[in-house]
C-alpha cells in the first residue's frame, strides 16, 4: 500500500485556491482519494501588489509546512484577454512556485484543458460540470466552494489521475 499527498494550487492575486488530497493505492485496486483540507487565500485589494504577494507567499508556506507533501500540482498560465490580469496571475504563480521550490517539492503543471479532461473526460467541460465530478470523485457532501478552491481540488485530482506512482 502506498500513500501520496498532493497540494493542488489555482493561482490568483485576489484569491488563490488550494487543496490537499491524499491517495492510497492498494495492490491491484483503484486508488482511494481523500480530501485532507482545502480553502482559499485572499489578499486585500486595497493593498499594494508587493504586500499582497508577501501575504500569499506566507499563507502558502504555512500550508506547505502543515503536512508532509509528496508533490504539488499547479495550473499553467493560459491566455487572458486582459494583460493586467495575466501579469498579476503570473506574479502570484511565481510566488507559489517559489514557496513550493523552497521546500523543495516536485512541481507539476497542468493546463485547464488537461484538468477538465482528467476530471470530467471532456476538455471543454463547464465549471459546474467540473465541480460536480470533483464532488462525486472525492465523495464530498456538497459542491466545493468557492470556485477557486474547487479548481484547486480538480487540479490535485488531475495530478493523481495522470501521474503514475
């Protein structure tokens, strides 16, 4: 029997979703996934960008040190119409990568298409379809909220589905 614990991260400057999932693989059986914890890190919109990035970094470091992680799954940057949005998400992602690399933890990138494909079987699934599948796969009592936390759960599930261990 092998147990793996993964941290899923959905980066944003205002809200970053995170999720910690364990997966236990028993000989010749489908792995059993279990949510250990999930939530969001929110930064204050009235603060300067540098302060928001420090807040995000400190919160992620606290989460990373709260449990013995085996790996991190993080969403890749993808095209945004708004250049300001892509810059701030990229900066938040850089802070997340730094926090994880300092542990050091193996880091795996997944595109939104890969996450949707892995969780729902359809790369163009809606957010609600992803949330419903995450709820079912992880045997949650209700749909995970907010959306950023649900996305982090989906990213972690994608990693556990696609990474052979």
